[in-house]
C-alpha cells in the first residue's frame, strides 16, 4: 500500500504544470455531477404532480423546461470537463514520454547491456498509454462518481432513512470485493505489461534484422517465436479478463439485488401511505445512480491498478542513475593536447567474473597513431571504451591529458573525442541531420567542407536532394562506403583531439576502401589516434603497434621490429589478418 501511495504521489506530481486546466476540468466535473443529482428529485416531483396531485399542465410545462435547463447546463459543464481533462491528459503523457526518453539517452552503457531495446521502448508506448488513460479519464470520473455517490447517499437518507439503511447494508460487500479483486488485478496487469514488453522487444529486433532473417530464410522461425511471445501475453490477458468477468457480474448482482429490496420495502411504504409515489421514484433513481457510481468505482479501481502496474516500470526507469552525475569540483584541464595513458588498468564487464584487461600500462603521445592488434576478444575495443568512460576501470586509472577521466566533466571530456566505427550507426533522417549530430547548428558551408575532407561531397551532390537526402533506417539506402564516409565527415565536424577508429575499411570493396582510406588519413593528421586494426595495410601506417592477448600487452613496436621478433604479431601478420 505504501508503494502504491508513493506511485500515486508521483503521478499526481505530473499534474502540477496543468493546474489551471485541471481546475477548470474539476469545476466542470463538480457542477455536472451536482446537476446529475437534481434530475431524480425533479422526476419525483413530476410523478407526484402528474399522478397524485393532478396539477395543471402549466406545472408540468415548468418542470419539463426545468429538466431541459438542467440537461443543457450539465452538457455545457461536461464539455468543460472533457476538454480540460484532455488537455491535462495529453500534456501529462507528452511530458512523461519526454522525461523517459531524456532519462534513457542519459543512462550509462552498462544499463543497456542486459536489456532489450524493444523492452525499453515499450515504456514509452504501451505503458505511457495506460497511464494517459488513467490521468485523462479515470481521475475525473473518480471525482465525478465520488460526488454522485456521496450526494446520492445523503439525498437518499433525507428521502427515507429506512430504505437507505437497506441499501447501505450491501455496500461493504462491494468494497471488500473490490479490494480482493484489485490486488490480484494489479499483479496480473504488471505481468501482462512485462510480457508484452518482451514481445515488443523481439519484434523490434526481428524488424531491424529483417535482411538477416531473409538471407537465412528464417521467416517461419522468427514468426513462430513472436507468436509464442504473443500467445504468452494473450494467456495472461485472458486471466485478467476472467478476473474482470467475475467481478463485473458480482457488482451487477449486488446492485440489482439492492434495487429489488428497495422496490419491495418502498412499495409497502407507498401502500401504507408513509411514502409518496414520487419520493419512491426519486429514491429508486438515486439508488440506480449510487449503484452506477459504485460500479464505475470498481471499474476505475481496476484501471487504477493497471496504471500503477504500468507506472511502476516507468518510474523504475526514471529512477535509474544517469551516467553524468554532476561533480562537486570537476578537474580543469588547461591544455587539451590529446594524450592518453593507462596506468595498471584492470577491467571486467558488469556481471562477469572474467577479467578482460589485466594490468594494462600504455602511454599515447599527442598526435601519435597507435594500432591495437590482437586476436578477437583480447580487449582492444574495451580499451577505447574506457577512454570515453562508457565503462570505468575496476583497478588502475585512465588518464586523458594527464587527468583521470573520472575526475573530469564527462560531457567536456567526450567533446574532445570522436569515433569512426566499423559498423556505422546512422539515424533515419537526412544526411545533414546525421552530420549535425557532431555539431548542432553547423552551417551549410561547414557541412560541405567536412564532406569534402571525407570524400563524401561528390556522392552527396549527386543526389537530387543533396544534403536533405533521407538515408533510411540505419542508413540502409546508402552503400557501405558511403556510410563510412559520412561517419568520417561527422568526425571531421566534431574536430576531436582524440580519434578512435575501428578499422573502418575492413568490409569495403577496393574502390570504396581507397576513398575511405584517403579520407581517414586526412582526418588523422595532427590527432591522437587509436586504431583497432584488422588489416595489414592499416598497421603499416601506424607509428606504433601494441599487441594485446588475453587482456595483456604482450608486444610493442613497429611493424618491422615485431616481425623480426617472431612472436604473436609475426604469426598474425603472416596470415594477413591482424585481429
């Protein structure tokens, strides 16, 4: 219960920016609900005038006009309620999605290592939609039904205390039933959202990897795996439906049973002359109104439990620590020359006991080109990720420009770096938007200059839309060489002191490789460069080679020196494959 109250406080905190609209909506709710309570009393008066008092038609006319006036006023305030709550609900869910996405992009890399992308994006879609439905509809409905319930009970007591006692006897049954069903519904709803998130995650992966699926004609297998995930979520949805199916008839039976009791007791009172026919009609309408309010409350309680289940996952995500905690006093680096040093660095990935790096000692001078060579899995890529603080060393220290990276402002540190990976990551927008990622607001001249350095200007200018050409998801509408050259142009725009290259030419044809290699040589001039080397041609161009095996530096020197040493590098070099 304490956890649920905490979640409710967080949900209601989202309403603060929309207090004015919420106030207008609440006014509409209160007045519309209050007018709804007037209707049964007027109907009772109408019955007495028509059947008992045998009043004039003028009296009936006045009562009918009064009813129309009540209905019109109720409709006007209902409009205010619906529109005001729509503004609040849409605003809250938009704010929530912005907050969740903002937190996601600021989370550390290790957070994503153990989670599926589709599972995370499900928080932005299905979970947020559940919360929106609660905020924009359920909250107002709860307030309206509360007014209706309390007001209806008071007016029932005024009309007939005896009949009211018979009605209120059944109320505890509904309350206890709602509590029991609600707890179970909360648990099942949370389970359903988790299962649906897993299914969404697999769907996201299968769509993103559709070409791989088709290469291996694995459509049937992928479709079957997704179908199994959906069947699992469907089974949970059926359990939730069975629970609702039990609860709604229970409430309905109690409500109509109460109505039968009222008719029996009230009819006897009318026959005995202790209650007018109009008062009985009014009481019956108030009974239906109160029963409807109770029934609506039980449905709202179910929706609230579903929203709490969905919001729990959202708030868990929002509660994750970001990777850029503000340092009380960040180290000031006066000279950004681009030196890198590893001092006795040990590292193992979170959740794994095996050490990936063991006592690495390595210094890279400003402007030096160092090639990291070694078998796959030896720790080459891990070294470069420690420089950018995607991970922190478990032992020893990583220094950039003579200062431990953990003592530097992370944002400022990363502005000194750029990377050209082997698998280029592009967004689905235009070429210009992808380049501007490195320098927001870059001018057309700056984009053209960077593209020229990267040997990309020619093919970009050849497109009808030029820099506005849409590249497709992950750059699928471009060739491998074109994607690599855009990645190089992006790095040129960043103008880094330190450059990380993950052998950007290893998967290209000869013509594309020549263009990319030429662009890389321009990019590397005057910059400290670490190259994760896969090909002999790249290694020969480096100032120094560092050979890594099983997380340790085993050899270091130039190409000729290491070949002459006849060690691991010589064996790798003889195979023309250097990692």
